[in-house]
């Protein structure tokens, strides 16, 4: 039996020190030339890997469901997940497809990310062991792209039928689904950033109470229904509404080394907090602490908190939505 299973992507991230690359409005590469790099680092990444890393470090029995390529990178990711204590029996290796890859150019406070979405986008219904998927208390649906996004309805309906709690952190492809508002009504936790919240609600520019009011109307949020919507806002912190109160948590001032995976570490930290404490405020504090710890080092899941780590006190304010 699992405490939680995450469904999402697995990538290999390559971090390149780009300080010497010519910069204008972007990084520039001379055609026909050769560029020597001073520093290059590789780490695992992807929504599925990043979130399961949090769950495992928080000592939850964790499973990963997704697709990697049947290649060396894919095998390395599978071995890393196993080393972290994550069950990979729901993870498929796709023959003829390459594992997802991310190239991150860093130059001081600037970064540019080049993404290759390969095997992860090919996840389909026949790849999932639905019998084993029943054996969990929670399902965390990380961003799914391309063809894989079409599984969203099946996954949520399956979870609801089997009384499995669902957290959804949708990609833009998922937010573009025709019935996305109907699906949101069936989940327990909705995790968005402010841009995604504006896209979903058509409230532009971002106006917090209007955004949450719009989400409430489509998600039918009420305290009795055990539903929570969370919106991250980068340096402006995060907000959450649980049907009764609107919570605000600030982002503590820290030196940001690498923001890759910050959203995943916040979302997975929040759901972990709900599982551990069954309290929105404590869940928000764990989420923010997990994200802040993660962005202090390079790599999308290298700075995550362990269950034994102390959660710093962060002041949360709350008010009614009206």
C-alpha cells in the first residue's frame, strides 16, 4: 500500500555555466565556433521525479508512474529513484523513445532553459497498472504534456471512484482540456502558479480575490468538501483557500542559486503537510520551507527537506475571501 503515487515526467537536467556566453537579449553562440565550458553539472529533474523525491524524504511510501526512454539516461533515472526508496514498478521504459532532457544555462541571476520532451509525453492508458494504482491513499498528478495530458480525466475519475485523494498541478496542455473545470471539481488539491491561475480563470492581470472566487465557482470549493486551491507567486509568496479562509504566506529573503523545481518542491511539500498534519497552515509552512531549501542549491530536487529537518516558523495571515 502506498501513501502517495506521483504521475509525471522524468528528465535529466544539464546545468551549464553561461557567464562567458555573449549576452544581449539572449545568450549568443557563434556559428561554426567552439565554446569551452568552465563548469557542467547533471542532475535528475521532471515533475514526477521532483515530487516523489520530496515524498520519499518525508518518509511517505511513494510510487512513481511515468515513462522514460529505453536508454542509458532512462536507466540512470530508474536506478536513482530506487536509491531514494521510490517504488518504480509503475514506471515504463519506452523502446525507440529518448528520455526527456533539459539544458539550463546559468549566468548570475539569469537562466535560459531548453527542453526536450521525449518519452514522458507518450504515457497512455495501457502503460498504467490500474490495479496497482488502486493501492494508494493519494494521487499526485504532476504536469503532463502532449498525449499524456489526455489521461487527466481517466486518472481523476479512477481516483474518485476508488476514493483516492487527488492533487493536480496541471500543465498548460491540461488546462486547455475542454472539461478542465469539471475535472477540478473532482479533486482535493489544485496547485497553480499565478500565470496558470490567470489562464484558467481569464482574470488578467492577476487579482487574487477575483482569481480565487473564479476557481471557487468552478471547483465548488467548500470546507465540507475538503478541497483546497493553492497559488504560488514567486517572490510574492503563495496563497491558499480552503473554502473558509484565504491564507497568505510570504517568501523569506534568501539567496536564490537555482529556482528549477521550486514549484514542484512547494506543491509536494504542501501535500506532504496535509498528509502529515491535516492542517492547511502547517502544510503551507512545510511547502515554503521545502521550496526555499531547494532553491539554495543547483538541481531541481537536491535541497529538499527530510522529515527530521526542523520547519522554520513563517508567519501566515488569513482572512475570509469576501
